[in-house]
């Protein structure tokens, strides 16, 4: 019976029945965990994430962009000084978009405890060759890493990886890229679960849209661990089509950016 209930919970996590578009941070109801997605270089998305934090006043905020070591250096004094915080985090060398567009999130933190969820790069690289379960730092089964993905989902996720890398990846590399993504989702879920346990919540997670989706991202990994009181919120630059794998979403203006595929053609 317990297994049947768990499978039912996973289905509910993957197939939200009340998915809808919203326009303001106040439209997001409180839950123990709220995962707020983003397009990484869109400042509109980061300002909205800050608005959600201000509206919900979480006990903890988990960042995809920070390692645990980076999170540990943050102090209330640094939160009030954008330049000093950027330097302390070593943000310029991190590979993330300009700190200026992320700073509103940090400025909104207040007394929230900050958690860094970034998996070490060497661990992510190792997952490509060895699989997520082999390198995960913790109980791989707790977050579903001990199970192979269904064939249809594996194929869909490999196709998404190819598109995300401008159709430039060798086909034999796609499975490894999916394993790296699974590792990151499980790592983010583990840190989120720890933040909830430490603080009692609520917890807000700041991450990309791909990690936010219910059918395969952090919510799915949390569901394997029996944690289902989660809202998955996505942010888009154009209206989504078909089934939307989020509970709530919004559409914003896009930003001007260089062709992300230009580097692959050099």
C-alpha cells in the first residue's frame, strides 16, 4: 500500500491539475517549498524572485548559483553592499550572468538562511561517464537515482539536451548529459530537504526553469523522498504551448542576447 501511495504522489507531482498563469508574486500561495524558476540572463525574472522572497519571508533560500562554501561567506553586512558581496562570492569567475541582475534577490533575503546547492564541477563531469547514482554524495535511492528512466522520458530528455546544446553534441554523449542533469536535480533536492529540516521552512529555491519542472526536476526528486508540499513556478519569455510542467507560471518580455549557438559554429 505504501508503494502504491508513493506512486500516486509521483503522478500528482508530474501532472498538476491546477496549473495556471499568474502575474504577481502575491498570486503564489505559501507552501513549505516554493521553487522559482528563471531564464538565467533575464533581469525581469530575478526581480520577480526577489518579490516572491519579500512576499513570503522564507526561513531559508536555496541557490543553484552558489556552492555551500560561497553561501557560508554571506553576512547581513555583505547583503547591504552589492560590490562587496560580489567580490566575496567570486561571482565574476563563476560563469553566471552579471551580478547586478541577481543582486535584487540577495537584497531581499532579510534574515533568511542561505544555502548553496551547486554540485562540484568534477562531480558533475564524473556523472557524465559513471552515472548520477555512482557519484551522488548521499543516498542515491532516496532521490530516485538508483532507477533508470523510462525509455520515453530518457529519449525526451536526451532530445532536450541536444537542443540545449545547439544540436552540436555527439549522440553517444547525450545519455551522460542526462545523468549530469539528474545529479544536479538530486543535489538541489537534497539541499532543499536539508534546509526544510534545519529551519522548518518555508524554503524558496532559486534555479533555472529546467530544474523547476515537476515531471523531471527538483519536485520529482523531492517526491521520491516523500516531500510533496511543493510549488513549481516557471518564468517564460513567450507563452508556453501544450502541457505545462509547472504549477504556476508567468510570461515576461524577452531580453536581447547574442546567438547562444554561435560558439558552437566556430
